[in-house]
């Protein structure tokens, strides 16, 4: 028989509204462009965005499910539309400290899931109703490639952990930029 927490959380009902918002009592994390230092290819454009008002790039609504072994925390992330020198707004991205899989479910808007295993990059187009599966050991970030907020639900093992420094140091191999046809993926270059 599997070991469980002595005091597991109570069963939980989470309602996702038609616009993709979740009704949880948990606080909302707000990430501004200033908190994404070193992630955009054009560092000078990043500095200008910070000085021009430091816009919000994304928010994360978490559930009260704890990030501990045997639990399945969930959250919804909303990435606002926008770019930094043509590079689309994105999440910080992370790799799991303890290699675990994760799933994302598109709720509203359009975006993409960028994955990197240290040698190979992959892109999954995301939209409402699309599930993206992230295998263990793959670093990942989400990108809004549309003109409206892109929102998705994430579900992951509570013991996974989040290593943001790995992505900052290694990147994800590709970057998403605006193009006539919507967006294009370009090979990662050194930051400038």
C-alpha cells in the first residue's frame, strides 16, 4: 500500500470559467518584465521595457494543493500579449529538480510550449482544449504567440520542484518571434 500524508488536504472542487479563470482562494503571483532579466535575446530592449513602465508579462493562480510528494498541485497561468524586440512574452521556464512529467491544458488564447532536453528543442502548438505533455527531464516554458491573453492549466507532481536557474544558464535552444505568418522559431543566440 502506498504511503500517504498523515493529514492530506480535503477534497477540492476547482471551477474553470469560460474565459479560463480559476476560482481558488490561493494568491496570484504577478511576474513583470523586470523579473525576467536575462531571458530575452535583446537585453537593451528588455532594459527599455523595464524603464517604460515594467509591464506585467504573466500571472499564476495556484491551488491550495501543496507541492509535496504524493500530491498533484495545479495552477493556471495567463501570459499577456506582447513582445520584447519582437520576441514574444513568455514564462521564466524551468526544469524539474526531481525529474517528473507534467501536463498543460490550453484554456484560452493561443500559445506554445517550448521544451529542451539539453540537446534537442521541441515546440507544441497550444490552444483551448489542447493538452501538452512534458516528459521528465525536459526543461519547458510557455509562450503567448497571439494577440489575446493565453491561459493554460498545469498539473504536476508535488515533489517535482522548479529549477529556474538551469533555464537561465542553458536556454531552451529556440526563441519565438513575431512574423508575417504569426510567429517563427529561431535558433537561440547568445544574449546581447
